[in-house]
C-alpha cells in the first residue's frame, strides 16, 4: 500500500515537473521571436547639481516611424528612426527646443563607426561627410533634456531593410499605429537607476632618479600626467582615441623609454619621474585635484614642473603649450624653449598660449590648472588651440581609431621624450638626439599601434568603470612594468555630477499586422467555414436539409397546430 | 501576433474538421467513436514511423534533396497506409455504412495529423508579436491534408472493403492510392529539390487534393453502381 502511494507520488511529481518544464519552454520561446535583434547604445543620462540632462527614459515599446512623416502628425507614440547620413540637424534642434512629444529617437550610425572596424582608408571620406553633423548632434543631445528614450545603433542590412519599409509606409501618408500595422520597436529594460558612488581611479608610477652619495636633499621630480577617461553622447561607444587615448599612449611610451634609460645606473638621471594616469578628466579634472591633494607638502614642493598631455594624436603642423603662469616667468620660458628647440629639429612649430586662472570659477579647462592652483609649475601640451568647454572634446562618437594620425602622434611622443630627456640630462640647446630613429631607444610604432587599438575598443566613461575593471588593471600592470613603484588611488566622483546606468540594450524589431487585418481575416475565415458547411450539407444531405436548418422553429409550430 | 491571430489560425486549421463532422450525416449517425479510434491508430502509426526514421535515416546538415533518403522516407511513409488499413478493416465499428465509415476514419486521421503536427508550432509561434504568413499557410495545408486523408480513406475502403469491383478500374484505384500515399515525398521534393516557396507548395497541395478528391469521388460512385 505504502509502496503504491509512494510510486503514485513520484509519478505525480514527475508529471508536475514535466508540466513546469513545458511552461518554461513556452515562455522562453515567446521571448525570442523577433524578426531582428540589434545592439543599441543609450544616450547618456546625467544630472549636474540636480539639473537633469540627456535621455531620461530607457524602455521602449512604440511603432517605428521615419523622417518622412506628414507634418503635424502625432509622434508621441512613434520612435523616429534617423540615419545620421541623411540627418538635417534643424529637425532635431526644432524638436528638442520646442519640446515636442515624441515616443523616442533611434539614430543609425554608419557601419564605419563600429568599434571593431580598426582602419579603412577609403571609408574615411565617408566619415568627413558625417563628421560635422555628428559633432553638432552630439553637442545638442548632451546638453538637452529629453523625456523620451534616445538610442544609437549601427546600420546593417536588416535595419536598412526595416527603415526602407517604414519610409515606404510613411510615404503613403499613414502613420503607423495599432490599427495600421508596420514595425514595432521594443526594448524591454528596467528603469535606469542612479550609479551610487561612482569611483574614479588614479594610477601613479614612480621612476626613482640617481641619488649621489652624500646627497641629503630630495631629488627634484618631473611629472607627466594624462587623464584616461572619456565622456560622450553614447557612453558605451565613447572610446576617445584622441581625447585622451593619445595622451595615455604617449605617457606609456615615454615611460617605456625612460625605464630603459633608468634601468642602468650609468644612464639614470638626477630627477625622479612621476607618471600619473588620472580619471575624472571631463568633470573639471576632479581626479587630478584629488590626486594632488593626497600628496604631502614635501613631494609637492619637489616637483620641478609637470607636463599634462591632452589630445596629441591628430594635428597637422602645430602643437600648443598652454600655461597659466605668465609667459615671462623664468621656468615657463625654460620649458617652452626646450620644447621649441626639439620641435624645430623635428620640423614643426610649437606655440604658447596663456590663460589666467580664476580661482572663484569652478571650471577647470586644462589639467595643468589643477597643478597651478596648488602653486606647482605645469603646462599642457595639446593640439587644441583653445580651451574646450565643459564636456567638450572629451572623446565622443566621432573620436574613433581613424581619428588618430600615427605619424603626427609619433612626432608628439618624440617631442615630449626628447624635451624631458634634455632637461634631465642637461643637454638643453645642444643638438643631441637621445631617442634617435633606428636606435634601441627609438619610439616603437608597433607598441603605440597596439595600445591605440586597445584604447579604441574600450569605452572609458568613469562612472561605468568599476574599481577592478580589467582595463584599469591592464594600465596598472603596464605602468608597473616600466616604473619602480605603482600606487592606485580610488576616490568617489564629486557630488556635482550624478550618472544613471543602462548604457547598452538589445532592440527587438517586430513586424506587426494591424487590428483591422485580424478582423478582416476573422470575417474571411468565418465566411469560408459557413460556405464549407453549406456546401457539405447540400452535397451530402441535399438542399432541403440546409433550408430546414433555418426553418426548424416554424415547422414545430405547424406540427402542434 | 497576439492571441487574436492565434485564434484565427486555429479556426482555419481545426475548424474544417468540426464543420465536416457536423455538416455531413456523420453527426446524425454518431460516428464519433470511429473517428476517435482512427485518431488513436494514427498516433500509434506516428510512433512506429518515428522509431523507423530514427533508426534508418541519417541526419543531413544541408537542406537539399537526397534521393536515397527521400526513398527511405517514402517507404516508411507506407506505414501510414498500413495504419489506415488497420483502422478500416481491423477495428470493430458499429453498424455504419461503408460510405460513412471511410469518411469517419479519414476525418479522425486528418484531425490527429493536424493536432500532432500543427498545434505546437501554432501555440508557440502565433501568439508572439511578430507577424508572419506561415501560420495561415499551415492552416491551408491542414485543409488540403483533410481532403487528401478522406480521399485516401475512400480509395483504401475501395481496395480492401469492397469485394466486387469492375476489373478495368482496379489499376486506376491502386495508382491513385499510390499517388496520394506518396504526397509527402512529392511536396518535400518540391520544397527542397526544386526550391519552391511555401505559398507555392501549399497552392500545389490544395490543387492536387481537390483533383484527387474529385477522382476518388468518381471512382467511388463508379464502383457503387454495380451493387446499387
């Protein structure tokens, strides 16, 4: 008896588990039945001191529309698919500034901008066409508040086909709604949440100089600094190859060259070299500020000068040195002369730009200003001639691998290394090339290329990089290879900026039929079945039977009467 | 897309069976039991076919037409015919006229085929958001299948249940039965070997099913005349 009951219970259990499995299978299959699934990247969502910017929503469930809609159409339940190639910036400007209600925006970027496409000479011309449009678009979107989801996607065959279909439908003048069919774009994603305590990580490396016996004083230090994080309209696509990937790679290459020199005590200079990879660059160089504050007084005083690198990868024939101390200052003159001499030998010009610091203004346009505020002599080497605005030139959609010109970049690295070496070893003004080409100390193009490629495939927006991100670990390891001592400093980003997550999602595109189509189909099928029924009754039982089906009640009355 | 569409496709796939049952004298003579028994026989036949296919057939990576595999599939398809023979002759039916017996068996056979082959894809696929014509075409295929099953059952009953047949018609009966029995192989050849699209194949199936139904109707009435 007990055995049978146990067996029955086992059977029931297995039946229940089978049913559960079937339900799960059914549910799973329901979820992945879209015609097309595309990776999409969301527009950044952030607050500055509580003021909201960017796209405030993430989930999407609306019909697709294109730019060819009839004027005056209601687009509050439509997602407008805009290929950037055909974009008329005035449309977006108008929609954003007039705050028209919109279901969402989906920008389609040409395939050339994909992160995996490392290089392509013939497509660079195509990029020029889109370049200006993208720059303006990015600026507009980053500084606007959009109460609907905005996404970026790359063009591919499937999405192009969908867009063509949508354009055709729109051309007939019928906007896509539930009753007219078309395509439906669905992104099932949770509401975006604030990133709690976004961390910024500064990495510093220290190359010890040669201390002569009996030298009680601390050796002077020269600092080379570059910020490695980026900010752009689509944080999952902000790789910033030039701003500031070029600065990071230049720093690493200089570190490699000097580590070769400093490994031999005979060629070790009498200066310590401090390498700093800072984060928080776009946010008024917050990371540099915190890094400098962590120094003790003696170290800060021992810094002779600091060179900050900011975008040195895509210039033509002139670089700029930006300073905040007046150019008549002796130290500034010395630095500038050193750089100019080397630049002349390499065949290009270096200009000097002076921008006074306003202590009361929280805006920090260049990294050297953070040094200057603590009375450390510093200068920034950059291809930009004017100070960028807040959140400008921080590595956006356009700043991908093609943007960096390797020849000019190698010349920048030579400039920095040579100028520093001549200062350290006391060869100012002398025509001695320490890092000559074809020597063992030459700048290594393949090293540069591989690091530029890596940086061009790693989006580096600081709030979305965790403390132990593999990229930060890679930078740390690389710096540790070239320097004596590496220290990582983890800080929390200043409270002025708040960021929201959900930077990447999957877009499902469904082709839907309208409700009218379903009703029509029901009508057709109903009539088909009725016709079939009548046909069968007539052929098998005869026409009288069919008629009698409708006349039954009256015949009964006749019978009783 | 959505439950509405699922409902539409379901009535297209299964509606004709119900309509056939209620419209013809089958409902008057209460032949439901026969249909149910035929459906069960179809289930058993499908199981046997599955085992044979798994044992003898190679899994092909590509989707083109392999004549040997198709020949094997056709041979295994004749198990269908054996099942139909079993349903028509061996099952004990109540006193139903031969006319209605083959209809009931054919109906039960076609209904079981539709449920087994088309209900699961319909349930899983037609309720999603994405719209495709596939499920409506599948429903039309189910209709063609119903007509084919009934004509096969008619020819089967002619072959095995009717003793006195006019001599001239016997080869025609066997030929038609052969054609109808190998319909699955023919459609798979059209789809894979010639590369026809699904709507074209369904159109072909509908057309041939109507033609075969007409031919078997003529044969049936021709054989009925001597005894009548």
